[in-house]
C-alpha cells in the first residue's frame, strides 16, 4: 500500500512540474544543434572564407564540375578561363573548391610539343 501511495505522489509531482515535459524537447534540440546545425554553419563559414580569398591565378572547381583558372576578380563575379582563350563569367558563390593541383590546358601542351619539334628540326 505504501508503494502504491508513493508512486501516486511521484506521478502527481511529475505532472505538476511543467519543466519535466520540456526536458526531452530540450535534449532533442541540443542533439540537432550539435550534430546538424553547428557543422553546417561551420561549413558555410569555411566556404565564405575560401571565396573571399580567391585571387587571380587560382585554380577553382565550380559547383557544376568545371575546372578553371581565375583571370579577373570583381565583387561578386569571376572571369574564369576554362580552356585556352575561353573565358566565362561565374558567380563567386558557385565556386565549390579550390584544388591544390595546377591544371594545364591540353591545347597549351600540344602547342609546346609542336614548338619543341620545330626547334629540334
């Protein structure tokens, strides 16, 4: 009988305390914040720092998968050379990555080979 009365008082105390109903919601929000929201904010901040640091001569990868070399940097627009003498204008925000490797256009490599062959002959 005493156990029954004690459990009834415990249930009544839990129902009367409005904060106890919010504890699971607070825990769920904390989990979402640390595993979803915070990493996404860090990724956005890192991307913005990378975009702000772009300069002429940098190799970039656009979100469309096109590699190119920056020719001119304006406020929100980049002139990017994607092939020899082919320059396109793109928005800064579409740059997804700044690869470390240096790219060479195949037409440049072929022209260098032709020049070497002519010099050798």
